[in-house]
């Protein structure tokens, strides 16, 4: 199965799931449950980010562009192609940095700040994805 095929439906479902998880009011839950739910939100964000850049790259490849297999290269090529708008570019770089922090440098003290940025990251991915959907079959 081509990565674009794999990414499109999975990315749509993953972004929907992330948005639903972020909309959940967890204030009434005990601290332990909130921690578990926050960990799930972060994990959803991590795999949304992976699916996001891979789907973006697949769309760029489908357009005949030669894009290295790296998140940063895909995001930059997406900007150059117009899939990522100028005003979104810093946001996609920020979401990639937060994903890297979660995945590679995990520190509990950094998580509250990242959690607070997840709604904006989700909106950015949804915005770019909505632009890709009609163009990348």
C-alpha cells in the first residue's frame, strides 16, 4: 500500500480523534486519570504528526517533486509548493519541535506547555490537511 493511501484515511481519523480528545473536559477527574488522559493526548499528537508529514510528502511526491524522506524537508517543500501557507510554516515547525521533544527528550516538566499548544497544533494540521484532501488522491 502506498504511503499516501495509508496516510490519508489514517490521518483524517487520527486528527478527528485528537480533536475529540482535546475537547474533553478532564477537570472533574482525579489527578491520576488526568495524567493518563494527557499522556494519551500527547501520544495521539505524536502519531498525528508522523502521519501528517508523511502524507504531505506523499502528496508532494505524487506531484512529481523529489522530497527527501524527512519531516523538515517535507514541511519546507510543502511551503514551497503552497500546501503550507506562509503564516502556518512556523506553526508546523513548532509542532515538529514539540513532537521531537515528546518522542526524544521526554521530560515531565515540559509536558504542560506542550499540552497547552496541542489545540493550535491540531488546527494547523487540520488546515493543511483540508488543503491537501482535494489535491492528493
